[in-house]
C-alpha cells in the first residue's frame, strides 16, 4: 500500500499542473496562481481584468475540491470574496478550454450556475488525484 503522503504530493503536483494549464487557457501568468492542499484542496488565479459592475475590485478564478470553479471579486481585504458566477456541473476537473469558456461567458454577462453553490461533489482525494493524473504528463515522480 502506498503511503498517504505520496498521494498528497501527487494530488498537489497534479492540481498545480492542471491550474497551470487553466491559467494558460485563460491568459493568466503562472505567477498569478496558487495551489494549496490542506483540509481542502484549493486553487486561485488572479485575473488581469475588472468586472463591469464592480470595476474597483480584483477578479479571481477560484477552485475548490468541494465546489469546482467559481469567479469571485475581492470586496474588502478582510472579507471573504463574493462569488459572482459558478461553473455548474459535477465535473470538478473540466478541461482548461471549458474553464476558459466559462470565464469568457461570465465576462459577457452569461453567469453560469448559482452564485452561492453548494458542494457539487463528494469526490475522494483518491478519485480527484486520478482525475488530475493526465496533467502530470511526463513529469518525473519525486522520491517518496
């Protein structure tokens, strides 16, 4: 049986590569992304655009292993971001092209999904890691 830490590292590397692919599709530099694996796996992409109805706020594309992709704006530095669009569906790992289309559609005023989504999945870390494996490509495994 493989040690759980190895799975966590694989999940983190897979998510990081997936987020890089999404960033490329959306036109976001890698430096504007973060990935975190803690009690919840999450990702953040700072978008280089403003939202028409919130021109003074930063826009971000965020991902959670429980809710998938959402667009949000930062309202106050100490307040939680306000979700303005959510990518519906049960697929936690849609292709980067699908995520880019979601961002473009939302920017054009076609908000997808509820603004305050409930958890879309009960995927296990193992199944999530499996979904992210294709994004690892030929990247060598790090020693355990």
